[in-house]
C-alpha cells in the first residue's frame, strides 16, 4: 500500500520564503498528500500565504500555536498531520522535484530504517564532506549535512530542513519541550534522532535527496549560523545540545562527554582548551564565547537532573 505522506513546515514571519517553499512542494514528482504549516496564531501574513496556496490547489493547511519557538510550531503541525510518513523542511528551503519521492524510497529500503534525510544546498558554502551527521564516541557532533557527498549511508543525526520519519516513531519521540530559545531552538534534531538510534533504529542520509536552502533571516534571537554572535542564543544552543547528548549516553560515556565538553569543546562551543586557542589567534570574543558555552553546559546538566524524558519507542524487532 502506498504510504500517505505529510510534509511539516514550521514558519514565522517569512511569507516570501514560505511562498517559494510551498511552490516547490506543489511540483514534486510525488506530491504530498498534505502539507501542514506550523504557525503562531498572530502571524497573519503566514496564514495568508497558506490560504493562497490552498486556493491554488496544494493540499495545505495551517496548524496554529500560541507558544513561541520552532518546537511548538512543529508539534502543532505533527498533532494535525495524518500521514504514515512525516517529512520536514524549513520555510526558507525549496525541495527539489524528486525530494519527496527520494525520502520515501530511502525509508523503503529496509524495515529498520526509521528516518531518511538529504543535503541542503546553501548559497555561500560549497564543498564535499563524507563524514556527515555523526556523534563521535566522546560526544562531539559533526553535522555538515549541507556539504554531504557520496553514497547513501547510516548516520546518527538528520537535519530538520530535509528529513522524513515513519509517523508512529516520530510521534513516539515528539519534539522536546524542554529546549531553550524562542525561535530556531537549535539542535532540536538531536532530541528526535538520538532516542531513535538508542532504540536500535537506523537513520539514512543520502545527499542525492536535496533541497535548496536559502538561509533566510530569522526574526528572533537565535541568530547563530547567521553570522551574528550573541551570548544568550549560544547559551540556549549549548543547553539544547547538552541535554540530548547526555540522555543518549550513560555511565562512563556520559562522564567522558562532560569532561571533553568542559576541557576541550569545539571552536563554536569552546571548553578551556579551545578558548585558549581562540585567544592566541586574537579572537576578541573568545572569553565571552567560552562563558556562554559554560553557562549552557551547566544549564543542560541541571535540566537533565531535574527532568528526564520518558519515551516509549518500540524497537525494530517489535514492529
């Protein structure tokens, strides 16, 4: 039986970008059975774009929420969706014509594949990367989904701009309401992907499944990855990353991650060693970036101690 496909698109005050996204979904080789746009209730411009696309023949509707942030928008859209497979993209992305068909084909390759995803081609960064969507043994996250090249392969993490999941599994995981931030709420994908991986499911990344990602401006504080540094968004992003990575791990592995994160870290989220490196390179923001990262790590540790998600995810053999 052909699966019913829903596409979720969270959107906030980017009507022109959303209009392009919906136009791209309307000309897929496998048109979605429904498109659900997650939107804040007072965002009249976005609701108007949805209504116009529906009048033009696209099976699209809005799912509204009063809460800020992408997590609330996606959860509202997921609650309204009826598909057997749930695909997600961003309002500033334009899925290429074979995107939906490629996602469905990838999910159909094996019964233990819970999710599929692909490359998001960005306007200002080009190149090829073969290590994509991996969490290293000590906890370092390697993304690079926008640079992926080569054959399809298993990964630990898919990127929200180009992915799809079996609906029962996505509903079992949901979107983590503990995440901080009022806009993009960076690293929300970890809270979806890592619990599925821990339960034994596979996630497959195929760079041939592609969207063009225009990387539009954000109308919120989450301006990381938009060439802007601010301490509060970095605190939020590190908090979100920390809770997902801590809950994916246990025992010694968790202790190793905490030690690495605090003592080493990455250039973007530095621990002590990376902070010193940035200082030696003349980075005037090094101390501020380290201080924000430390605050985010400590906040993440506190969240995990205070609240743990209890998820009932079936294992592949139980399906």
